[in-house]
């Protein structure tokens, strides 16, 4: 047989076998050798990848997919990268995750820096088309120097084809983007268009223009990590929905997320069988202080409501004043949105509104019921918010809820004040079932603030303003903020014992199962962006 180093080095399975008599066995063996060489890759490039703290595209797919489930397409495709390497720098195909099919592509940094040329892009387009045609999620593993410089405009054309397909597939199949290396320039729009973006600290970078361009244009000196590392996107820009210390943990959570999502918008999310269990959760009454201004961790409340206390939080570190995540209730997937009194007293601000709006829209696209836990004192005041478009961003969340046709259950835990109450899936914007704890306070504003506004003149003239204020606050609370105020007016369906929350939400969702959406005769609404 011809060795790969021989001057007659094989360019195809046929020529690889050419030193042998033309037999089926020789052809088969030649083919296997070629395939093996493609799979192993160039040892020095693989070693360099490992030295950089990264794994190869195939190693990553092995961790992501069920064992031996990967079916590769177009392994032999060659483009114009120097040496015309097979695969053209991207490994594409499909496999299963917990037995359910997904389509995948993993950019291979060991080949031309994973840069994207026309052949590379065509392979990605193909798996995206197959994912959409078969109604399966698509998972992209990005590790690339961007547009293949030698291919000029054709590389840009290839990117455009990815973006167009992502938009076509939006709301039809779940799209997950994992950034495991460089992802620069326009390439960063692909993770931005995905439903969920995962990043790994240290190795993943995402930016529109790199540090050199930043310095030459603005004079600002910044490192890759400071400009577009995982922490920056997880905490400040909100581009990364999940962030990890290593690839293994990252891919494990991608598998977990996929186990919670339906394959497409026409399919229900996977249900897991659950044993009969006691839904009473007396601990809930202990977690939440009665005094409206005392903080507590809403995560503890969520853990008491969902099965096994297990909950996958999205955007954990971006806008932590609102919590969004997936859990199961009696084995069925729910999307939970909750104010977080531990951070900024749980107010809604621009970033929190954007975060929750995107989450609500995702759940609604894929038929995942929404459970909204309300403890909100209002919107964050200030010029920064107002000038930064707080109204516009808040409107996104309002729009997202108003438009959502999935089963919607609201639980008012304590404060539900003003516009923020309306936005947090109130009866008026279409929640199907509103439950409230005896600590609920549905009002235009808190009692202190209300008294200061309504009785300003009397307080200014009073001999004992503090005494009068206390009296007025007590009266306002008794008349307008008592636990049955909203229920008496039909804004709340039931005032429940906190310990019964899990049971009441589960009963509500069972009642709403099978809820149908009415088709709306318009091209699409003009969501405030
Ligand atoms: C062709 C590329 C490439 C590219 C890297 N390589 N990026 N080849 N086109 N865009 C090749 C290198 O030449 C090298 O080949 C190999 O990949 C590994 O790259 P290194 O530079 O040795 O790796 P490293 O030091 O880790 O640096 C990685 C990097 C750097 C930071 C990504 O390669 C880099 O800055 N590349 C250029 C990035 C860029 O400007 N891309 C275009 C952005 S514009 P050899 O043969 O030596 O192994 C864009 C527009 C998209 O993407 C628009 C979409 C709408």
C-alpha cells in the first residue's frame, strides 16, 4: 500500500489503493486508511489545539453526542484552503443526545484556523437545511478565524447563507451555539441569532472587531478576554446565555438543555415519568419574609416548586434581578420567570426586561408553559434607565407576554406594584391563571410612596407628620393592599397557602393543557426591538 508520505500520496481512496491489484479488498482498505487519516488529523495541529486548552472538533462531538451515534456528511469535501484538506475545516452531520436526534457542525481550528470558505459554508448550510426539514435542533460548535481571507467575497456569501437559515429556522427548531475559540467579525452574529449561546472561559472570544482594530480606531487598549471573553458576554453584553470553566462541563449542560427542549415547534417538550409525590412544600412559607422590603432568594422558591429542585438558569449572571430558567413540574417542562428580591430589590430595568422578554418568546415559540413568580417593587428609576431606553426595553417584555399563547400561570408572592405588575404576566395582559400568596400586595405603588403622593399637603401641614404618615399608611394598606383586594376584583383567581404553590401551579397547568392559539391574520407584529 502507498504510505501517506509517498510521492504518490493518495488524493482519493482509488489512488490510495493503486499499488495493489484492483480488488474490492484493496479498495475498501484504501478507503478506510483515508478515512482514518482524515479523522486523526494532522498530529502537530491537534497537539497545538490541545496545548491551547482546546479539544478537536471530533473530540467535542464525541462528548456532545451519544456514543457512536454520529453520522458524518461530506467528510471528503475539499475547498480551497492551502493543501485542499478534506472536510474543509468543519465536521458536520447528525447524532443523538439522550436518544433524540440533533444536527451538528463543529469548526475544526486545526484546518486553516477553522476559517469559513465556500465549501465549509456549504456543509453548514446542508446540515441546517436537514435540521429544519426533519424538525430537529441544530447545535453549532464555533472555533474559527472567521471569513477565509483567501476566498474573499465567497466567504461572506457563505456567512450570509448561515444567517438567513438561522432566521428561517427561528421559532421552528431550537438553535444552540457554542463558542469554544475565536468567533470574530460578522461570524459573531451566528451565536447572536441562536436561541442559546454557550461560552468557555479562557478560550472563547467573541467580538465584532478585535483588540488591534479597537486600538487603531479608538486608541483604547484592551485584551481579547476584556473585549469579548466569556465573562464579559455572560455579565455585561448578555450575548452568552451560559458560561463554563471547561469544555466538558459546557457540553454536559448543552446535553441537559437539549433534554428539556422539543425537537421543533410542533412537538411537545419531552416529558419524563414521575412517581406520585406529595406536593406540599411547607418550607415555602419560611423562605419568604412577610415584610415586603426584606430580601430572600427567589431561587429557593423556584427549587421548592420544580421537580427535584432542579432548574437550569439562563443568563444567570446577566440582569440577575430577574431569573429565567427551565425546570419540570410533574415531569413536564416549564419556563419560570421570577423577580429576584436579592438583587436591586427585584426591580425591572432595561436589561432584565430584555432578558425576560427573550426567554418568554423562546418558551412561547416552542410551546413551553410559563410560570411567572412576582415580587416586584417597580421599574428602576433614573436618567441612565430613561435615556438608555428603559421604556423601549420594558415594552419588549410587555409585548412578549401579551403575544404568548402558551399556558400562563402567574403567582404573586408579595409586591406587585404599578406598571411592573402589569408587565409580569398580569391578568390584564392575558395570564390564564393568577394565584396569590396571602402576602400579595397588588397596588399602584407601595403604601409609603402612595401616602407621600396623595397626602403631601396634609403631611406638610401636620404637627406630627410621622404619626400621621403611619396612620395613613396603615389605612391605605388595610383598604387597598389587603390579601383579597385583587382577588375580589377578579385580578387573582385564588389566594393560596404558600406551601400549596407547587400543587396549585401543577393543577393550573393540567387545566390549561391543550390550550390552542388563535391564528392572527397579519404578517407579524412590530415588536419593539
Ligand atoms: C484564512 C486563517 C484565518 C482566516 C486563521 N487562519 N484565520 N486562514 N482565513 N480568517 C489560519 C492561519 O493562517 C493559520 O494557518 C491557522 O489558521 C491558525 O491561525 P494562527 O494565527 O496560527 O492561530 P492563533 O495564533 O491561535 O490565532 C487565531 C486568530 C488569528 C486570532 C483567529 O488567526 C487571526 O487573527 N486570524 C484572522 C482573523 C480575521 O481577521 N478574520 C477575518 C475576520 S472578518 P497556518 O497555515 O499557519 O496553520 C470576518 C468577516 C465575517 O470574519 C463576516 C461575516 C458576515
